[in-house]
């Protein structure tokens, strides 16, 4: 199961770089989670549009309702793996669903909620497996981290 950032569209007229990558790499049986779209979704995977509980289409700024909707889909589909793109705080929150979580970073993690401080990134690596789309991002993620015996490697994303 792949979870897109909540503002990332999964339709031809709204797709960003993450959605285009996911569309290209998703197999027909993969589930792609995102927010509601108009028109047809991109090819690649089975797109499921999550909506805010109660049917309202205004998501809370902090992402709480999106996280709850994603947790609901994880419980419903019981995937073998959850792949979260560009949302460290969401990846960490979803680790409690009993499914392995991978975080794929496309942008500077030091600018992201849940990964700005070295301690946050260190703790994140203890809960999820982190991948980056470039070596520069890998260096940014590992910058100022403890490289002691409990440090986990950060892989380069390759599907």
C-alpha cells in the first residue's frame, strides 16, 4: 500500500512528481491512497480516495484526520507493507498499525514535520525504514545523527 502526501493529486491534471513516480512503479495489485480526485486516476495501482470522517472535504491542517483515514484503510486491506511518501510524522504514526512502514523521502527532511531535528530523525529510524531518492537527501537525513551501535542505515529508494 502506498500513501501519498494528502495534497498530492493522483489525476493527470493534478499529479506532481511523487504521484507520477508512484503511478509508474505501482503494479496493478498495489493500493494507492490519496485524497479525493475529480476524473480518472492515473494508471498504476488501485487508487482509493480517502475522505474526511463525516464526509467533509476540509482536512485538518495537522494531518490528524488524514492519518485516521489512512489507518482505517490499512486495517481494512491489511497490506504486507505500507509505503509513505514525504511525510515523516505520518510514517511514524502508522507504524502502530502492525504493518512494516517504509518512508520514501523526495525532499529535504530537515524541512519536514517530524524530521527537522536530529533527535526526530534518529527516533524515526528506530520505527520505520527510511529511503531517499538521492544521495544528497540521504546525507541531509543523516546529518548530525549519532552513528553509534543503534544507528540504522538509510537506503536509497529502488523498487
